[in-house]
């Protein structure tokens, strides 16, 4: 269900220019959910509909949801996809299924990852960035399988998650390339996040060995953790 308070809370986390898209998405989802009239209390019915998506921690909309943390500031949330509409699965509904939450989230993630995203190699000012995209608002979950989609080196890759539909990825190759691509990713992530729709985060992240680490900073300065600096220093110039 979508309430006025829900929309106000959601819009408070987004740029003003995306509020109209947020409202239209909510109303379309509500209409589709009512038309579908699927009983999520039955796991046999709800199971094949389960999906997960990446969301920002701290959103008021995430107070009563089935979720798990995946990185500082990011959580993976359980949804049911009903004829194109996305319905959050509340904890009291999942509790009736008598299945561990981790297994439900794993199932939802696996059912997202059954569909491969579109891939495009972008040349951004002589720096190559891979764009992984899709029309459904679940594609951010593809960050869990970057090692299968791309040739990610041992040093890992820089990742931006500007919207639910798009991942921007740059494998780490040299120190110079890493510095240049970090600035470009932050600039483009902020632009895409501001434009929306389905805005997720303007921030930069480091993917390595299945872990996602937040790299706090701005388009002009980065304050990475020591672990990232050490890996960067070990790269060729």
C-alpha cells in the first residue's frame, strides 16, 4: 500500500526534480498491485515472485521490512514482484512462512540474478567504464555477481550505484587510472542520481572479493579507508 506519509518520506531522500517520477511510480505500482490481487500469505504463491533490491539505510520506508546489511549505508530488501508492481514484504508476513529470513533473501536475490543485465562499455574521457543496466528496478542487485559478469582483477573495481536500474563499474588497473576514474564516476553518479528516476546513491564504492566498501568523498576529494589505500599503493603507476 502507498500512503501520503510514505511518499513524503521517500521524496525527502530524493532531489526535488525526481518527485514527480516518484509519485507516478508509486501510483502505478499501487494500481498494478490492486489489479493483481495476489495473496502473499501463501509462500507457494509468493515464493516465485520474491526479489531483492539494494536500498539506502535509514530510509523511513525501511522500518518494517525484511532486510540485511550489505555495506555501510546499504541494505538488501525483500520484495514481491506482482505483474510489474513491487510490494515490500513485511516481517510479519515472512514470519508466517516459517522459513529463515536469510533463505528468503537468498531466493529473492537468485531470482533477480536469473536475468542478465545489458552491458555497455563507455569511454569517458579516455577511461573505460562498464555500464550494467536493465528496465526492471532490481538491477542494482547485480553487484553481488560482478566477478561473473566482468574480468575483475585482484585489486577489485570501483562501483557507482546511481539508480536502481544502473551500475557503473571500473576495474582497478593502475593508480593513475583509479584516481581518474574515481572522479569521473562520482561526477556521473551525482548527475544520474539527481536526474533519476529510481535514484539510489551518488556515492562511490569499492568491490573486492564479494565485499562492497563505501568510499566517502566528493567529486573533488576522496577519503578512502586504509585498506583501499594500501591496495591502491600496490598497483602499478
